[in-house]
C-alpha cells in the first residue's frame, strides 16, 4: 500500500474506534490478526478476540479517545507503519479481565502502535506505552519516594518473592 492508502486505513480504524463501531473497526483487520498490547493478559488473536478486548476497554472507559499524533512513519514498501497516539479516558466501569473496579479517575498517556499489513488490512498490531502513568492514575498507585519506608517494604517483599522463585526453580 502507498502512504495515502495506509493513512486512509488508519484514519478509518481510528474513526470506527472513537465512534464505538467495533464492526467497522474489526473489518479493517485480517481474520487471523494478532494484537499485542501491554494492557492485555495475552495477545488477542483473531477478530473475535480483538472485538472482546475492545468491548472490555470501552466498558471500562466509555469516553476512551484515541488521537493520532502525526506524523505517522511508513515503511518504504508499504508493509508497515508506526502510529504515534494519545489516549484519554476515564475509568467509569469495571476493567475485566482482570476485574479491577471503576475508579472514576481520568488518564492521559502517549504511545505508539506498530501496524503490519497484508493486502489492504492490518495483520498485526504491536502497542507500546509506558504503563506506569496509567497505572498510577487508574489504580491509585504511586511510586514510593526513594529511601521511604514504603520503598523498603516493597524491596523486602520483592526479595522474598525472588528467593521463593529461585528455590522453586531448583526443585
């Protein structure tokens, strides 16, 4: 595909997602699409798995908005592109899986989707973002201050778990 075709495809996917038209969204994907996203427990494989993940995200974040941060970067052969984005969303419903309750908190963060094409459809999506900011905003977690009591407790817990994992691996 040329850059105009890729741009049109990506804009169509974005409009479908932001319009909550998941049927149109998944129509841009191959039947055997693979979507790997840090927010997923396992990659979504196939249109139905992508639809299920998308439904869970939109239940948890009814005002979820995906905004392309231009410019996109296209492979010379038209087989791939990188789409930088901004996501804004408010957690108003349960996030299932894993089962987190709604916090009512708003999040905003940047990332990039790497898309791979087959014909005029998306065959693979690899999503990359730093999960720290949304986790802090949505799970009410904060990084402990260096040297704080909380940091010392967390380090101690990590060392106990690491020792347990080492012993478990020696059996």
